[in-house]
C-alpha cells in the first residue's frame, strides 16, 4: 500500500477488534480500485467513544465501522441516521460528509444480498426470523424496508422481548411490511408462521461455536421441505439447525456471505463504488 499525504483514513471501532477480517477486505478492495484510502482497527470501548468519534470527524476520515459494544453507544455522537438505523437503534457504518456524520446499518442489506445470492426471491413474500438481538433487528428492519410483505419475528420472552415489541410496532407504522411478534414457546403460532413462509432465518446466537449442540428450534417437525432455512452464524459453517433442515430436504445457507456483503455495502457508502466481491470472496471468505 502506498500511503501518501492525500490518503484518507477510516477503520473499525469496537472492543475487541483485532480478529476482524474487515481491514483485509477493505484495504485489498481500495488497492484493486486504485482508491487512496486506508482502513485500520481501533480498540475503543464505549467510555472513550465520544473522543474517538470526535477525532475521526476532525481528521476528515471517510467514515468508519462499529462493532460490539459500540454499535448503540455511538448514536448520540452522530448527526443523522438512515431509516434502517433509526428502526434498529444501532449503527455499524458511519459516513463522514465534510464533518457531518451519518449512521447506517448494513447488516440487514448484507443478509438480504446473501438471500438473493442463494436464489431466494423474498420481496413480496413472507419470512420467519428467529431472535431479537442486534443481528435480528437489523435483518427485520431492512427486510421490511426492502419490500418483504410479511415478517414473523420470533423471540423467547427474555432480555430482548420488549425491544422486539417496539421494533414490530415501529416497522408496522413506518413501512409497508406486516409484522408480528411470536413467542418462541408458542408452537401453534410458530407452526402457522412457518407454513406460510418461504424463508426461515436464525438470527439468534444458538448454535454458534463453542455451543454447537444448541439450536433455536428444538421441534424440527415444524420445518417443511419447501422452506429455505438460513443461519447468520458462520462458525460452524453448518449449525445444528442447518444440518437438521438439510436432512429434511430444505435448501440451506449460512452467514458467511452476510459478513461479506455488509462490508460491501459499507464500502459503497464510503466510496460510491462496488467492492470487487468475487476477488474478496475468493481470498477471505472460503465457505
Ligand atoms: P445478541 O444481540 O446477543 O442477540 C442474541 C439473540 O439470540 C437474542 O435475541 C437472544 O435472546 C437470542 N438467543 C440466544 N440464545 C438463544 C436460545 N438458546 N434460544 C432462543 N434464542 C436465543 O447477538 P447478535 O449480535 O444479534 O448476534 C447473533 C448471532 O448472529 C451471533 O451468532 C453472531 O455471531 C451472528 N452475527 C453474524 C453476522 C454475519 O455477518 N454473519 C453479523 C452479526 C451477527 P435473549 O435476548 O432472550 O437472550
């Protein structure tokens, strides 16, 4: 990489961040397209986020990404939020437009692009989404904005339940998508939702390594072979849910390309150009 006096900086804020694949994905893409941009990781916890964001604004960075635990904590320091970021209440991408910081959430767009790539046309159709944490809310908001006709959000009555209720009400008020909230323990409600859905998405953390024996859906008899079943988890590549669904004849896919495409969407926001995804996928996203 050729750093010059004109090079513009951006990067990832969060804690921890050193494991992230984002620097490779973005720096390689900048180089391929001849863009004089650079991307670094900064380990910043929420109690120092205000100063970090103020510094990035002042230093004319092109923008930055946020990961846990900074995705929600950054909201008070931004000037504007896109619709999906308003609905989710969390931001993973910020664009610096001449000192004005605009927050976006590209996780949902990344997921929907991976759905499209799996050959699933979900616009105008019905889907069931398990979970109500950060990933689930981002997918729900973007699915509603992008034209999914009906969305069933399924959550256990735990930590995220109240947040899920608010999200469902906001989506119904602010988008054309009909959304309802189903208790994960409500077998009848879940069965009905799955019968009319084209796509089931696990956006809970159940099944993620090291707890690979877990599944968010203990009763696999609720699945049917016409259902496309996906998981936002990519470690392991095939969760217990995906294994069980595949055994029943369902088409399945994991969260690997969601990760790729959320980055590609951020890249487009910063540069106005398309990331060379084929190359980046072959180098860093072996599925
Ligand atoms: P989070 O905010 O902690 O939310 C986790 C959600 O899962 C909560 O709704 C939680 O319910 C629910 N949950 C956990 N264990 C469960 C179980 N056994 N049964 C039912 N529900 C359960 O986490 P997150 O940030 O949304 O991340 C969720 C998963 O998505 C993680 O595995 C993460 O690695 C993955 N992810 C992937 C990508 C990608 O690019 N592929 C991007 C983001 C996240 P309670 O609130 O009741 O605990």
